């Protein structure tokens, strides 16, 4: 393993020549873009005044306290997320895993019991107890249980009924609806492929025609839309590409145009990623977009591309780390979209996930680290618990589900 130190470069100097170019045509986006750039400049100015030798620091303890509190108690403000309680478990548990913070056995057991109450009698999981099964919280619940990784956690998942649920939302054209009578989009195909892969219940017929349907979601831009014909979007593009990797069909995508599209989504001034063309930077796309690059790197390597780097991903890893560490941390814990926004568990999870992607290159055999700031900023390398879990599934997980 090679660790390459990355001393902090003055953010404003590094990016100053790459600001938004004013062509005289004012739009809602151009106005908001200038606000974002001013906010970032103010953040960096204050930071430099406080620290004579600027060295971005990951606020580990603050983030841990914020996440730990979220596992114990949520305020009334979270009532609007009643249908996302399975997701809250996943976001918090995955964030703690990246920080290498253990979850007490008693708390892990409580989470298992709660998620068991979210499991539908007919298979799949809901966002909360007594609600209808839905592919998105099914993905969140299964991944959360796999993060816990105990026999109690694995025993929660009724794999026979889960397979029945997946077949119930499969459509004749290969797509999936998110729930009975619900909408079709590429997220559902990814959620289905992810949980089927993790729990070892994939069958030849479950994903028949699914790769062909996903390919039809790739548009002229190079990225993927939610359904065929829609604008390319970072979240949908990750889901579609990751599903194709799980199914072993990534070669069916136009990988070169996909690479060009996602690489163009890294903002030149901010260093973070936008989700779509002509949109603002958002911390969550630190994972949805940057997390695509390892998948594409692997796919192109399999095709024999000899131009690929053996030391870094195909985006500016240092700039992304600077954006996350300087612009996305709440000093009281938790991470956020951009300066001026509120912290939340969703952005905490995906900002930390993106930070991990930007710090680590390669796999078990070839691994390089690029850590901005001090060694304490280093996160654990993404393994089985994110969109890459199919590539790094742990042996114990497969052993637990090997009977089918």
C-alpha cells in the first residue's frame, strides 16, 4: 500500500481561476451559483483567519456524537421522515462504519428488532412498522442489517418472502416498480439487484430483460435518466450503472460517454459534484457521482483499456476532499449539502462515503491512499455496505446465505 500525503492547498487560490464565467445572461441558476461561490469564499476566509496553518480536519468526535444521538432518539422534527425510518438506520450505521465507530451490542440488537417490525408479512421491508413494503427501504434495511453483521441481523431477513416480493414488483419489460402499484424508475432495478445479490437469492428469471431496460435509460448526454428519455441524473446514473455491475452486464453501456458525462459533473471552482448539467454543487453527489468512477474504472479495465491510471481515479480527488472537509461539515457534528444548508443524516452518510472514495484508490491487491490533511482524516475504505458491496461482499455474509 502506498500513502501519498496531500498537503492542503489554499482553496481560494487553487480554484480562483475557475469561477463561474458571467456571460451577461442572468438566470436563476447563475444567481444561485454566484451565491454559492461567495459563501465558499467566506468560509475559506474565516477558516484562514482562525488557522494560521490551514489544515482541514475531519470533526470525528462531533460527527460520532451526532450519529450516536440519532440512534438513541430523534426529535419531533423527524416526524416527516416516518416513512424513511429504515433509511435513517442505514444512513447512521453506514456513517459510523466509515468512521470506524463500533455500535454497542445492545443498540445493534435494538435496530435488528426495529427492522424486523418493518418487514412486511408478504416480504420486503417498509420505511416504518405497519407500512407497505417498498424497494427503497428494503435496500436500506437489508444493507443496515448486513452492516450489523450478526447472526441475529441475518436471521431478520425472510429470504423466501423477499424473493416473492421482488418477483411481485418485476415488470414484463425487465423494469421494477418501487412498490405494488407504484412508479417505475432505475432506482428500483438497483435496489432489487442489490438486495438479491447480498442475500444470495438471484435467479435466472428475476432479472430477465433488466439490463436491456437499464441500457434504454442511457441518453445522448452519456448519463442515465430515471426512465428512458429523461435527463441524465447522478443518482439514477449511479443506480443504473451499479445494477449493471451486479448483473455482470456493464459492458452493454456506452462506457466512454458515461465517463465523459460524470467527469464533467465535478465543479471547477467548488471541487464537489453537481447532480445534473447546469445545477449547483451538492455534497451528496460526492458519492453518487464520485462513486461511479471506481465502477467505470473497473469496467474499462475489464475491457482492456491500457490508458487507465494505476494510482488514482478519473476525478480530482484532492479538490473533492477539500470541499467536503471545508464546506460540508457542521461544527456541531453532521455534514451538509453546501455552506448555509442544515446538516442531516442523508448528507452525512453520502459526504463521508464520497470522502472515502476520494481517499482510497484500488482494491485489496493494488491500494493507494491520498489523504488531505492529517492522518486522522482517513476513513475506512468502502467495502460491502454501499453501492460497491457486490464487489467486496464479506465471506461471513455469503456463508450465512449459502444454503440457497
